[in-house]
C-alpha cells in the first residue's frame, strides 16, 4: 500500500458541499466542524474554537497562509462561518470561529421561502392580511439585503487588510515606517488593477538588489516611500554583472560626440605613422 494513502488522519469533504460552496471552503468548514464538536467553549449559545492563521497552516500544510485567509474570508462572505474575539487579554487578537448551521442547513435543504408567492396562491379571501404580510416581507428583505451587503463589504475590507499585512511582513526589517499610508497606497493600487503577485514580485526584486549591492540599512527605502511611489513598477538589479559579461563602454555625452567622432580615425593614422619610424 502506498504511504500516501490513509497513514494519517484523512481530511473528509462531501462532494455535494464542495460543489455548492467550493472545494477549499468545504474542506475548511468541515475541519472547523470537527473541532467544534470537541469544543467546550460556549458563547452566545454557540460553540466556538480559536486558532491563528499559522495554526491553520499546520493543519493544512498544502495551502499557503494567503490561501487560508482567502478561504476564511469567502466563508464569512457566504455567512457560513462567523468570527469573534473572546480572548481574556485585550492585546490577544487570536480569532474565534463558529459555524452558522442555520445558513448551512438552509443551503442544504434549498429552503428558500417566498411569502409573496405563497400569499398570491392562497384562496381564503384574507386580502388585507396578505397585503400587510407582503409589505412586512419586503421591508424584512430590504433590511436583510442591506445587512448582507454591509457584511460583504466588511469581509472584503478584512480580506484586503490581511493580504496587505502579509506583504508588509516581507518588507525589510528596520524600514517598516508609515504602515497606514502604505496601506492606503496599496488600496489605490488594487483598485487600479494591480495584483498582489505584481507587488510581491517587485518587492522581491528590490530585496535582491539590496542583497547584491549590499545596501546599508539606512539607505534602504522606507516602506511608505516604496508603496506611495509604486516601487513595484521600478526596475531592479536582480543578478550579479561582472566585467566579463559585457565589454567596457565609455560613455560620451551627446554634446561631446561631434568633437570625438573622428577620434578613432586619428588614432589609426597615428598608429600607421609610428610603424614607419626606425625605432
């Protein structure tokens, strides 16, 4: 038997759930459910578990921390996972997680109730009550929609901040000044269509240049300067260039080129003259 098959505890997921909410989301929420079943932490009538992104990464070593962040953000946006902070220490920002089983069950049973449709199909003649119920239902729907939109915006904001934090961690230590302004510059860049991959690639190239040129820390650009000036667009030296790689070229300013254009010819004539001398 292959050592890759069930020598460790398996991660289980139902294909039906994966089809409905996505494979990564289905794997993650199944793991949350597994730990909730074993949890003794109850707040607001729900069982909760807590973990850091690094802790989740140990349970899902085949995912990057950024993938885990995106997966959690997606589940929050779908209102399948809810987060909280029940830490005793105020400085402890470890997230707590629980599952919105009501939403999950509704998704499973396809229990979408439409009171307007039900009211129009009734034949008991209670027209006034039906009309009132329809109005109440519309107001409730509007309120719920607004709440959903608000939750979605909050989830997007949290996701964007988390992605920025990961990029921020990659910046050279000792030069991480101006995080708030840097984040605003990052937000503008994302809004303009710049990808995280592009920013990370630019930052990686800049760090290579720092290493190659052995730049002193005090001469490394502050993070806020790099982000505000869109440092990912700059070109950097990413490999060592030796004198053997390229012939040495003397640079002549444009205003001097007219004067020096016949230098090569005069040197050839001088060489011929020297060859004719008897010594």
